[in-house]
C-alpha cells in the first residue's frame, strides 16, 4: 500500500498525464484529492507565466546586447557572428513561445474557475454570503482582465522584435561580408527601439501578475 506522501506524488503525476491528454475535468478532480483547487492552479500558472516573462525579458536584453556587439565590430569572423546571432534569435523565439504557452494555460483554468464559481454561488442559502461571493467573483474577473490585457499586449510586442531579428539574421547568413555588417548597423536602432517597448510592456505585465497573485492569495 502506498504511503500518503507517495500517493500524493502518484496522484499529481497522474493529474499531469490527464491534463496532457486533454482530460481537464478529470485532472481537476485528481488535483482536488490532494487539496489543490482551481484557484491554486490558476495562481501557479500566473506565477509560471510571470517567470516566463522575466526569463524572456532577460533573453531579449541578451539578444540586443549580442546584436550590438556584432554590429560594433569592424573586422570579425562573419560566420561566428552569424552563429551567435542565430543562437540568440532561436533562444528568443523559444522564450516567446513559452510565454504564449503559459498565457494559454492561464486562460484555460480561468474559464473553468469562473464557471465553477458562478455555478456554486447558486448553491448558497444565505443571500448575504451569495452577494459577497458574487462581488468577489466580479472583482477577481476585473483584476484578471487587467492582468491578461497587459500580458497579451506584451506578448504581441514580441512578434515585431522577432521579425526584425529573423530578417537580419537571414540577411547575414546570405551575405557573409562586410556590407552585411553595415546593414545590421542600420537596423540596430530599429531593433533597439522595438525591444525597449517590449521590455517596458513586459515589466507592466509582470507587475500586474504580482498584483493579481497577491489579490488571489489575500481573498
């Protein structure tokens, strides 16, 4: 017979498998058996998305620094320059994909949480408690919408940065000569501006995520 701790690990592992298989309702029931409810899952996913945005923020900063170091060189091994920039582009694209995936996971559990919450309000016999719960639900929805608006705004800001980055990496790949470096130098200002906007929006989204998490934990 499994010990309580091993049973908990088994149930959490099974729940993760069910989630991957698309069985969300079964996943939620499995998690509830070990005391983890939808609001806990939602907070965890918001934290995951916030952490992914922090990682992406640092990655885009590193990518810009690498881009700047390449365009500043007058004589360099262009193949190595291409390899470095391409590596930063791929890492940036991966970071962006992770952010998008984490946002999708938040939206999925939020829809389920709010639907369950609304259904359970109808079960109250005490009207005052029902009104209080309904008010809390609406306040949580407002905070959620504000947070998601900032997250998706930052998410959309990644696309133009990646487009500029990809175009210049490809250009360098196809033109491994001094003129290619000159072209990158002209594009650096555009990339710097786009990344500046992106980093600001990511900071806003991260701050909004922290506010939402604090509100969920306090209520």
